[in-house]
C-alpha cells in the first residue's frame, strides 16, 4: 500500500480534476448551470440517480475541488463548502437538530456563534447550555437526555484556552451527542480533531484557509453519513452555497496553508514572550507559553501554538484603546488569519453583543487586546506595539 501523502503535498495536489485542456492550475468554473446531453440524463441527475453537475448552488467543479482537498487535509471522508463559517455552523445545526433538542456549547466560542445558538436557534425551540471549554466535568453535568450536540472551538477566541478534544469526545459519545469542533484557529496544519474523536469539523475558510483576507467561505468535514448525505440536500434547498470564485481563491490558499501558519505561529511565540516581559502588560494568553494553563495539552494536541494571542494591558479599556489607536503598521480590523497582522478590542467589538455577564464568565476583560500575527518582520511588530504600550 502506498504511503499516505504529507499535508503539504495534499494542500498542493489533492482534489484537482483537469478538463480536456489539461490545465496545470485548477480551473475556475464561473457558471450557474450545466448542460445535459439529453432529457434522460437531466432526469437522472435531478433524481440523484447519476452523478454529475446540475446547478452551482450545490454542484460545481471548482467547489468540489476545494471540498475534496480540504477533506484530504482534515482526514475526512467528505466535505461540504458553504458561503461563510457561520453558514457552516448554521447548516450543521439545521440538519442535525430539531425543536426540543439541547446543545452543550463552550462559553468561549466566537460571539456570533453564541448569537446564533441563542437568538436564532433558540426561536425554534432549541436550548443551549454554556460550559467551560477546559472543565470536562461541566460538559458531563450539562448533558441531558435530549442533548444532541456538543459544540467546541479550540483554541478559544480570544483567550486561546485549549480544550481536551479526546476527553470531550468520550463525554459526547456517552451522552450520545454529536461532537462538532470548530478548527478555525489551528486548521489541519496544526490539529486534526477527527483523529481525536470529533464527529464533525467546521471551518471559517475566510480565516487561515484563505490566509490573505480576500474572500468569505465555510466548510464542514466528516463522514459521508453525517456530512455529505445530509448537507448536500440542505445546500440544494436552502442555498448557503460557496461561490465558485471564492472556492478557487481558497484552493490557492490551501497551497500555502502549512507554510503560512507555521511561520505565523513562530512569530506569535516570539511576540508573546516579548509581551510577557513588558511592564505595561499584566497577562499574556498564548498556548505556547509555559505560563498558559493548558501548555502541556497544547503541546500534545497541536503541532504548534497558533498565530493568535491575546494580552491584558494595565489601565483597562482606556489603555487598550490607546494602544490600538497608536499602532501604525498593524491593521485594526476584526478579521484574523491574514498575512497582515490584525488587532482588535474584543469586549467592544467581536464580543460586544453578548451580555457583560457572559463576557465576564468567558474572561473577556475591558483591558484585553487580541492580536492575530501575520508575516511581517517581528521587530517591526514590536516597534508598532511599543508606541501604544509606552504611551501609557
């Protein structure tokens, strides 16, 4: 049996299908529909009795190449792409949950994810309980007879808490609940949740899979039974589809994913060490530091600590805003996963719509600043941050 290809090779080669022109780069199919040879073929494809392209809402060659490549990289049987990361989470919930079901979710997920579970799914009779991402016993206690889904994001946003995926997979299995892991921070280059027991992996492809802040996209990876068989019909009917052009851009992003995230992780570690020693910084949250509560777990579970870190400045909100406003090189934007380093104040932006109590429970203080490290020279990033840190 041939040896399985390495991740870098899969990122460049997996999933590509060439046309009769035998193009070297992946083809971009900007078409809404596909022509049938005859009426019988059209009927067969609409009835799902014959494989083939029908309509780009749910079948498109460029999108299929992206799906197949990411599935190979995640070690998944199949992948279904969506218009955004939030569309991926919504689609997963819509096909696997119904009124009366219960969800156990980490209280340290992206703010929009909490809004989705509370304000959208909650309207349809789906209840969500929030627990610590690092306390396995809280997940055990929160599970009910009607619990159908565990939802986790690790490392967490923005405190980079690392959850024990294998331990939570065992709890989910005992509860007979589907275990979904958002792998946006690590990507398959650093972590493969399916190998640790997760049932489904979701992505905001907008972030590191693209890597240059160009397009929106999402993805859901897992078995054919849990992903392909149920999500393709949902996409066909509900329509949160990934555009072919976006899929083509994401294919290009996957080619450099491993190189980018390893370089960005190394830069983030250097910055985290520097910030930890700065007198204006009271605490740094980064799994690559021995001071991080889950440092040992991160070393076992992840290939590197990732490119996102957060830190608390002395002086609260005023000091955090002053730091952000003083930067001249780093981009002040809520996106992450870009080759350009970004900075944001989570309490007033990404997590501003959740209650103060929920922010407090998640450890998001007014002095917290999130940094998503890109590919600039680290010394230039230090100089830029120093402007605000020393102004206080």
